[in-house]
C-alpha cells in the first residue's frame, strides 16, 4: 500500500510539473493538454491578451502571465507533437490516485468493523 502511495504522489508531481492545460487564445472554447518543455508550476495557461497586441502600459503581472503563455503554448517546442503523452500521464495519475484511495477506504472500513 505504501509503495502505491509513493507512486501516486510521484505521478501527481510529475503530471503537475511536466504537463499543462492550455486555452486557445483565439477560440476560448478550445482546450488541449500538452507536455511542457521544462518543469513549471503553472498548470493552466490562458493568454491574458487574447489576440490583441501588447499595450505599452500593460501591468507587470499580466505581462509575466503572457510571457509564460507564450513560452509554453505559442512557441513550438518538442512537446507540441506529443500531446498524447500528457493524456496518458494524466490518466495514469488519476488511476493510481483512485487505486490508493480505494485501498485506503478498504483498510479504514476493515479497521472500523473490527475483527470478525
């Protein structure tokens, strides 16, 4: 049980750092998963500008958000062609966390019922 917990935590951390969820800047109803080219804590990427040009008086926090969106979503890296890896990694993470949760629930139910 403990081994599967460690595997689930490792998969969750890897999924969080190495995959992302991007919203298209032109069509806001289009989403996609992608593999990041380097570990980064942000998981959800959305362009604060949309399809507009960068104004000169743009706030610095929005500028930083746009630069990370541009780096991870707009610029094409090796991750652009292997979106299926992100989907498989996300699926494995959900399955492993579900397995650990079910095992934990079974253990706690057995302990709550007492010996038979």
